[in-house]
C-alpha cells in the first residue's frame, strides 16, 4: 500500500480534520438551539408527523426507531461532544478504530438530523458537511500517513462545489454572463453581512471585476487541483481567496468555511509549512486495513460520480441535489438566478382589542434578517439561522405556500417561549398580543448621502399586506 500513502499531505489532512470537527460542532450547536421550536414534537414542522409518512429507506435516520425532544437532545449533545473530541484531536490519541468510530458516529448522528429536517435542513451545505464528514472517517488519525486516494476524493468534492456553481451561473441568469449580477446580489442575498452594504456600493466596474474573478476561479482555477504541484497549490489558494471574499461579503452558514477547508487538500506540506510551522511526526504509521478501505471508498465514489457528472454536463443542471439518501457524492451549485429586488416580511403585533387607524403596532425583530432600517447586519456565519433564511424565501412566495409561517405566528400569539428564542426581541414582554399581521416591504441599502442624513443602514417602502391581522382564534387550526 505504500504507493497510496505519503506524508506530503499530512498537514493538509490535519487542517481539514480539525476544521471539520469545529464545523460539526457548530452544526450540532445550531441543532441544540433551534431544532426543538422548528421541528420538535410541537415544532413548526413536527418530526413525528414526517416520520409517519416517510419510510426509513427513503430517509434513513435514528429517529425512525424513536423520536422525542428529550431523545433528540441526547443525540445532539452527544454529537457536539464527539465533534469537540475530533476538533481538539483527542480522537487521535487512541487506536485507529477509535478515530474511525468517532468520525462514523458524527456522520450517522448528523445524517439522522438532516434526513428529518425537512424544509429547515434543505440547504446544500448540509449535504456538503455530510459528504466531507464521511470521507473524514477514512483519513485516519494524524499519526497515520495521508492517503492520496482520499486527498484526490476531497479535491473532487471541491471541484464539484466550485465547478457546479460556475456552470449553474453561466447557464442561468444572463447577468452572470454580462458580469452585472453583483450589482444586485450583495443587497438581495438571503442574509447580508456587516460589509455587504459597502460591497454593494462599489462602482459598477468593480462589480464586473468581482464577477469575472468568480468565473475565473469556479470555471478555470478549479481544474488546477488535478495537476501536479505547484499548480494544485495555486488552484487551491485561488479557491481559498475567493471563499474568504465570500465570507466577508455574506452569511452563508458554513458553506464557504467548509469549501475553504477542503481546498487545503490541494496544498502540499512544502507550501503550507511556509505559513504554518507544524511538521509531521518523524515516523508515520500505515495500515493495510485502512488502505483497503480507501480503495473501496474510491471505487464507490467513482461509481456514484456518474450522476453528478451527468448533471454537470446536462443543460438542465440541478442545484444542490443528493442522488442518494446517504448524501454521498452530491451535486452542488446555487444562485443560478439572482433577485433584483429585496422584499422582507415584517411581523407586527398589537395588544389592542379593536383594530382601527389608531392601533399601535410593534415589530418583531429577527436575529439576522433585515427589519429595523437602523439595524446593521451581524456576521453570523458559520453559524446558521434557519428561520431567518426561510423568511427570505417566504417573502418571494404567497402565504398559502408557507403554512409553517402561519403556525409560527400562532405560536407568537400563544407567547410560546421556545419559539420566541428564535427572535432577537419580544416587543410584548408583559402582555400577549391579540393580533399579529405581516406586511411586505421593499428594502434597499442607503447610499452614502442617505446614511449621513438618516443614520439608517436600509431604506424601505411598503408594498402590500402579506397577511392581514390574525387573532389566535383565526389560527386555531394550527394548534396541533
């Protein structure tokens, strides 16, 4: 097996494994904080109902055998604990099978959550984490040599993420082809960052340059990953730089952080050690069992790659899709079309019993999505605010397509404390509202002059009533 193993990528594997451990930890922490009000027994989309209609074969999960909020908490806290064990390298202190078992359990536990997460877990970075986490099982502990098979599998994963995204852009909205999409995207993306407004206000020529560089990386530089050094390192560095740019300009959960980490698979020790003075152990171990397993994984990945390859060359390319319920060897790519206008749903409640022109309405504020025009966006990524993201999608569709939102409003009218924890404020701390309404606004970043005059980060204009005032009796049928 010596031909398949070498220490040239030991430091790359070290960075990837440690980083994956921390991202797993964030993912499980998000679940601990948000899963119960969104998907728990009394959540917006209760898992028990989902399990009653979806068979195990279609959506494998531990929760098919048993689900309760308490059992979920045990699973999520166990996942967080194991993730921290992996992140801090404690999993490397034991024999090979201990390390593999820990990474396997992380994958199984998070797969179980994603496969029952429904709408709130329907993001491409869930599949990306699961796929990368599965490969981490076979990287082995850090006292073992790095498998070149696994290094190339990780590069193939990065390639699908980047090239798939590049293709979907070129096939989609014409603004990607004429280099104008970023005239809009910094302002209309699901969750802006604190710097998004500054990026949006850049001159049009710089927006074209941004878009052009994006195409160069996603459609060109990514091919360098499959060439010998130093070309693979050059390609990886360009990908890392582009991901850092995306991290500063938006909030895409752990998508960019994980892609950045995986890109280290293209950088060998001789280059990484120029900036990270960490050396591999003097003697690295090998394992014939691990060698055989990596060969098997390589064959399986090659076979499962048929679907993603067909998808990439198809003119009807799908975005962020899994071809199997295990979320292995997926297809990636998003934002084939870019929204030109940002709409936001603003939820407002009142304690008044009679509604008229004199009614006082108070707005609920979310943690990440824009609301109060004075509010500066917060950098949440790699943490993921699942409710805030779904509110962005809901603003582009009619209320009848978002029954979960009606149930959310019902829970606010019931003063449900778990639900209120998903928000940044509760304007009714001492009295439960009698009515809640939803209004749709158009949001735009203020320019430099408008900001100086008003101090507002946003300017907004009312478009229409998204949902007229609702009382608890109006939404009584959402009580179960």
